[in-house]
């Protein structure tokens, strides 16, 4: 069975992480400064425990009027909405072009009201949204801040670090992310006064316990072992014999924060071993596997008709962090793929269509209703990608109608 997703860290990375936990603390300030210099040579970077942490702290320093509106991408995780609402803000989600994952500029213009204070753009599934049309519109409104949620869009140290014109850009290195450090985030914040206030706010949080981080390393070392194909097959059989839902076990084991106590959990500072691991990953991360994942995603899309291609297949800056398709009967497709040796899932992440008080976002809602995540990544041979594609051909797409001619695909989209 091909696992749904591989942990993007080596055994050596995990061993080194444990060693960091056993060593005496280095200077937190020194480590943080090194990370900031690695991430940006403009002096505008800061580290945090998570993207959620950075967003919460940023909003705390802004003290926007209650009822202010945040216009945002129509697909995200519920925690982001929870944090925004915790600060008294109202969300206004916008539909997306599923072929490019872009927000339509006309929809953005229509969504802006006198109450709009933030435009939050999510770069989804490993693709990068063009910020030019968004920033062209927001430049007409001096009181509107632009935030980039790049949690899914890290594309290597020679890749994208956020648009220089955005007010804040947030990148995650959580457990299932590209170049994972089993947690941690890096972000750039352009306004020096905001950056100083945000740094002070983050420094007020309690420090994460290194024992907690050590347990996390051990857990993900076990999960990495579990992703070996023979071990994974055995795990599934044991779950079936025990009457357990292996899908739910996997999802619950990789979930980052308990939503019932979210605000308290995210208000922490990373421990020094966490910072040390994040520094190691950023310095040593090789984009070779990322390039192979791009090639796998491009090849798989080429084997599929337009109606069944991955969301964002026309986006030229796509790394296929997730390869997501949408069909009428997702459960039936998942069952058939698993029988063929592919651990597809309909619940790999918490991503969903955002609730809206202003009206429906039908494109996002319909796509997410039938979403299926496929195991498309480096290491899956072309013959097996072809087998997977052949199974998909038998399943009607939920969203796209049949269109002729098919749009041409780039040979390999660039992540830079």
C-alpha cells in the first residue's frame, strides 16, 4: 500500500532532533537571530511555534475594531476562522478558480466594504497564488492590510518567501508540511513598528517544554516507521482485525492542536531544540525531492482528463503538497484505490470550504464536497501512477463538466 503522505524528514533529521533535546540549551536569542537571517536578509523575519501563533499575535497587536472584516480565500482550516473570530473579526470568504487557485480580482473588489481591514490569501495545496492582481486592488485602500498564509507553499530555500508588498507572510514547518521541523513557523512582517510589537508579544508567551518536543519526535519517528510499505500493510490488517478505523487513527495522530483549547495551546514560544531543528532543516533542505514531487504531479495530471485533474493544475508554481481531485462518490473511489494498493483519503487534512454569512461560495463548497487526496509524490513509479489514473477514469468528476479541447499542461510547473 502506498501511504497517503510521507513525512518529509530523514531518519538522520529525527535522530538529530533527539540529540538537540539532550544537549544543554543554546542561547534562544542567538538561535532566533540566526533563523531570521537565514529566512530573510531584510531584517523583517521572526520565528514562532506555528502559523496560528503568529496570526494570533499579529491580530493582538493590531487591535482592530470589533466587527472588522477579513476577506479570505474560500478554502482554509477552521482554526484560522476561529482565531479571527476570537479577535472579534468577521470572515468574508471568496470563491476560487479551481484550475489556477487564484482569487478572481472582480470578486475581491466586490467584497471590499468600509469595514474591510485585512485580505488573507491562502496559497493552497502547494500552489502559489499570484499576488499582483490582489495587491493592485488593495493598494487603493490604505487601511487594508494584506496577509499571506503560505503554510502549504514552502518551495525550498531558493523559492518563494512571500511578496515584498504584503504586510505579513506566514510559512509553516509542521509535521506534515514540506521540509518539516515537526513544528515551528517563519514569517516576514514588513512594518518595523508592527514587527517590534509582535516580537514583544511573542516573547510574553510561555516556553514550550523540551520534554513535550522530545515526545513529539518519538511519535513521528514511529509514524515514519509506519509509512514503510510492509509495516503499513501490517498496521492496516491489525486495525481491521481489531475493528478500528485506521483512517481516523492516522488523522488524529498527526493533528496539530486541540481546537477545544486552541488559543492557550498556540500561545507558546518554541523550545530551543525546536529552533535548532528548524535551523537544520532550512540550511540542509534539498529541493531534489520537491522537484521529483513536481514531476510526479505533472505526470499524473497528464494521465488524467481535465475534469479529473488536481486542483490548481494550471498553476505554474505548484509543488503538489497535496494532490486533490473531486469526484461524485469520493468514498467509492477511496475504497477502489485502497483495494489497488493506494491509500487515498477524503479526510487527510482539516481543509474545508469556509462558512460565509454573505452568501455561498459554490465552487469551493462543491469541490470540497467530493475531494479525494491521492498518494502522488516522489518515489511512486510511473506505472503505478498510470494504474491510479486508470481507476480515476472510471469515476465521474463532481465539479468539472466535459470540455473539449483539453487545456495544455506545462511540462513541469515551477515552484520558484
